[in-house]
C-alpha cells in the first residue's frame, strides 16, 4: 500500500515541477527587472539621493513633505499631478471600455469585411506613442491643422481647457482602442449562441440580452480590461508631455511628468522625492486594483 | 512521455526567448519618449534635429585604432550636426594621428546620465565629451571633470585662441574645465521683404528696441502680418533679463530672480500679447515666419538652414533690447570636457588636446552647420565672413552665458510658468515666485 502511494506521490511531485519550468523564465525576469527595482525604489523614497552618490537616509521626511508641507513645491506638484492623473483616468477609462465594447458587439454581428475592420481598429495599437501623438498634433494644430481647417473653427486645442483634455483623451482612445477590442471580440464569440437564441425566442429585447446574457458571460474579461485600463491610464505620461507639455496652467501636468522631471530633469536628480511620489502612485494603483478584485469576487459568490 | 517532456522544455525555452525579446524592446520604446523631451534641455543646439535621434544614438561607429589606440569621444550631436561633426572627425583621423578618434553621438539627456555613471564605475569612461556649458559647473563640483590647467602648458591650446566669453565661463574654482567648440546664440531673424514694406527703417542702427517693435506693429497687423513671434520663452526671458543686468542668483547659490527687473521683462510680453502684436496661443511662430507671415522672429542661429531651405530673404541681428546701448543674446556653448579617468595616461590626454586644437583650427564645417565656432581662426576664413552668424564671432560681453550652478532647476521651473504669463493666466509676480520657490526646494533636496 505504502509503496504504491509513494510511487504515486513521486509521480505527482514530478508533475508538479513541470509548471514551474513554464513560469521560471517569467519569474526570473519579474524578479530582476521588477521586484528588485521596486524594493530599491521604495528604499530610495526614504532617502535623499542624486542617482550618483550613495543615498542618504532621511526616514519619512519625503513623505511628510508630500503630505503635510503646503509651502513646498513638492506638495503642490504631487497633489496637482495626482489630481490631474485621476481626472484623466475618470474621463478616459469609461470610454476606453464602452467604445471598444460597442464596436465589438457590432463586429459580433458578422458584418461584411469584419476582419478588415478589426484590423483597422487594432492598427493604432501597434504604433509607438510618439508617432501617434505626432499624428494628432498635426490634426489639432491651430492654424495648420486638419481639424480647424476642415470645420472652419479656430480652437486652440492644446492650450485651452477643456480642449486640452479632449485632445489627450482622443489621442489615447484612438491609440488604445484595439487592445480591449480584441479581448471583447474573443469573449463575445465565446458566448453560446443557443442561449441568445433561446432568449430571443422568449422575447428578450436587445438591451435585455445585453444586460442579462452578454455582460454576465463576459464578466471576467470585462473586469480584467477595466483593471488593466485603469492601471495603464494611471501611468499616463507621453500624451500630455508631447501634446500640451502640461499646460495650460499645469492643468494637464500629470504625476508621472513631475516624477520624471525630478528624477531625470535638467538639474541634479531629486530621486528620493521622485521615488516617494512614485511609491504613493504605486500604492494607489494597487489599492484600486485590489478593491476591484474584491468587488468582482463578491459578485461571483 | 519523453516526447511530452521535450515539448514542454522546448516551449519553456521559446517563452523565455520571447520574454527576453520583450525585455529588450522596452528600452527602445522609452528612448522614443525621451527624444520628445529634448527641447527642454539646457541650450540644446540640436533641438531642431531630434527627429532622427533614435537611430543615431544606436550607432556605434568603430574606427581602426591608430598606432597607440583610440580616443573615445562622446557628443550630443545626433541630428544633422552629427554629420558635420563626423566629417570633422574623419578629417582628423585622415591625418594619421597616434590615436584615432571614435565618435559616439547620443541624446544630450543620455550623455548627462551615462557620463557620470561611467566615471563613477571607472569602466568605459570616454576620453573626451561635449557638454553644454551650463552643465559644467555642477559636474566640476561633483568632481567628474579634469582640470585642463595641468595640461595646457606645452599644448597649442591657449585662452588667446578662443572667444574670451566662452573660455571664461569654464574658469571654475581656480581651474579650467572646458574648451569651447562654439558659441550658439539666440538671435533675431528679420524677414527683409516685410521689413522693406513695414520696417520704417528701425533696423538702420542694427539693433531693434521693443519700442520700435511697437511703433511698426500696427501697420503689420493691419495687413495680417505678425510683428513678432514669441516662442521658446525660457531663453527670451534669460536674454532680456541678462541685458538688464539680472542674474539667477546674486550669491551663486540661492535663486532670487523674482525681482523688479524680471517683472519688467515679463510685463513687456504681456503688453505685446494684449496689443495683438504676437502670435495666438497654439500657433508656431517659426513655421509662420518660414511661411513669410512674420516680420521679426527671434530664434537660434543654428536654425538658419531652415531659412535657407525655405528660400526666405532673412537676416540675423542681435536679440531685441529695451535700451539700444545694452545688446545681449542668450548664448550657450558646446565645450570639450575631460572626464576623470585614472586609466588615461598623460600621453593620451595630450593627444586629446591635440585633437581639440585641430577641431578649433578646422571649424568651417561646424560653421556650416549653423554654429559660430569659438576658435579665433574662423575669423580669417573668407567663407565664414559671409555667413549670417559671423557677427557673433566678434561679440564678447553681448554673449549672455549663464553659469549658475542650478541653472537646470531654474530653467525647468521657468518653463512651466512663462507661457502662463504670456497668455495671461498668471501674473509675472506669481509666476516668478513659484519658479524661485521650486528652484529653492529642489536645491534643498539635492544638497
């Protein structure tokens, strides 16, 4: 009896090892390029550091400055940057979910040339943020741009609110549409057609089918995309940097721009303070994601 | 069973490879982003050329070593100016020196990160680098640079051969830390066709005052010509401010540019905007100037090739003044600096100095790239005398070079507020106070 079970468990153990081979490469890279730098960054946030010398321990001073010293530039920058980042997330993420979802539902109706459309929608995702923003900079240029020219308007797209946010959000949406789109298209095609047909036979309207069949069926990919979109939009940087440069009146100056300027600006690096700010940003993103995961799990029960 | 294992192993390998590929890609992506920031860098002469920076920085040209080896030379010339620099280096290498020069161009921001890191690690330290002059004081203080005075004796290089202002700016703490390659100023371009029509002879004395701008502006505006373009505000502020004797810091440490003089500079901008004498927000005055729709447009001398390509009849003058007696152009300078390296022997350092001297004596190519070489020999070159920036070679006190240790912090903070002042969203006082506060806070954090 013992012999058999021992052999069995040995085989089991062997089997259990195989998955580790699969995750090992990723785990290794994760460790070297993510976990270690992350802990080092957290450590740096408790120091004064210019990137070259050895960090000088200052305890919680950087955090105290960010959170309590209203006189300080860093206090102003952190809260202004955070506010602008949150504004951007709040405007951008709903569209980033709804627009691809709508398109995916339309594509799911199998129109002619479905694959071509899907390809076109996905294409911008392949470009780098630099070329995407350059394209939109040309379109929204005040006196030479396509938009003002076509519609006879004289809107100062990058220099005035709310246009500055509109320009940034449109650029981001156009760029990131494809990523969520293919996930939704895949999820929708996985829904069992017979359920939809049965519902139709029972007289369910399109909207009813959407709420009671489609949404629950793609709940998991939907939550996944919401979390991923929020995380990626919290890390917004390239678009405002290139389009508005943070203006007007630092109203599109997002947190990562401040962080980057502090750490890798024109002067000596203020890496300690930059690390403190990015640690706060990281914590915030973490809290938001965990909160969403909990919410999702509770619904499942 | 075996087959399964092999497949599993194979797939794991493929995954590892593909992940590694992803890892390799990300620096490229971030590099593309960094290129966009470059206009914010201190006096980056190649600001206009950053588009093809990505490819150039990847290149690592290898030259055959000379009899004794190579000199590793890092520069910030990644655009069209990089081609001119390479041509000059090729000319030097063609003289069969003991040490051939290996040129490596990279983004300015990369160089200012990589150079200190290399010096600190002591590995792959370049033998000579190009730095913007504003960077030198801080690098000197951090102990990254070698004092030239130890080597100048017996070398052909001497202060007498160079533009005195450009030379003087790297006299630091009793030593000398940079040999100037050029001076590059932010000057005034005048569209001569429009000037004939609307100028009313205000440039007859060779210098434009702000009052004169105002006096001829209405006639331009009536014909939908923009009197003066206002972009890259940082250097415009610094030029006017220096003309009136302003400094970023009186004691060289604490910033104090929130004063009456600075306010006067900014008040003048507000008046120009309110009167409608400058561009509308969101317009690019340089593009409009090239299209022949702007009469006066301040820009860097290194942009002259744009004007030539556009076929515009334009000339370069000194930057506008408040008072005709106080000419002054914001100026920066590319300087050769010697990174500290214990492994570089004196013989090699001497070879580096010979190379720098050669570059000074053969700098016409550099002038063609739109710069004003700092070596006096250029003044004897007939071809240079006809170039629009030639007048700068004779200027000295008019060249306003800032040597504030915390210049980087100061200009960064100015960048965020100056536009707000011009477009009326901040008063000059508010803007300057915020900028000074920001500079102070950053200094405090870095000490």
